[in-house]
């Protein structure tokens, strides 16, 4: 009575822990920066190439979508990146050099949002909206992701430091 004992982990739990693809938090920073940069570059290039096919329309809509993307990246996406960066750096402070699941560079909620955004991108391409609007959206979102990805790269290179600055 009154004795507390730790339950022995089951065989499945031990197996999952033993074969979990674990990496250091530094790798999480690299993966997060890479994901945000790669997706941003992909969306930006895809949008630009398709806007270029629209010729005259591309002359004014491309700079406008880039400007909107710069603003979205700075005021919205950077805040999300700083929040994720803090989550990653908090792991380092709380658990030291412990290794974490490779997919943990984004929160579970963020992975759900990523899947939703992929689905929404597909729906946008299939929609009846004017192509200029579709591709301008790609350029804007791509620009925003590229802008916000610097939060990870700056932290990794020690420019920002371990703790992200407070958001706006």
C-alpha cells in the first residue's frame, strides 16, 4: 500500500523507441528551414512560370503578389516560424542533447495544417477562379514562406541566438 512503481514499458513501446528515426534538435532547425525554403521556392517558381504565360497581366500582378507575400511573410508567417523555433529551442533547454523524432520539427497541429494547405492548393488549381489569381496566390505564399524561413536559418547560424525575439 502506498508504494509507487513504474510500469515496465511494453514490448511494442520498447520496439518503437528503439527504431524511432531520431535526430538532434539542430537537425530539426535544418529540416524546418529546408521545408519552408523548398516549399516557398517551389510555389514561387511555379507561380512565376505560370504568370509569365499570361504575358501582359503578369507585368502588374507579379510585383503585387510579391509585395503581398513580403508583407504576409514578415507579419504573419515569421510569427509562426518564431513560435515553432521557440518550441524547438525549448526542447534543447529542457532535454539537452536528447534526440527527437525526425518529424518533430513541426508540431502535430502544423502537420495537419500542411496537409490542409496541400489540399487547398489542389482545390485552388481545380477551381474556376481566374488563372492569374491562382498563380498570384502561389507567388505570394511562396514569397512569404521564403521570407519566414530566414527565422530558422538565422537561428541556425547564430545570428538570432537561441531564443527568438518577441513577435510584433
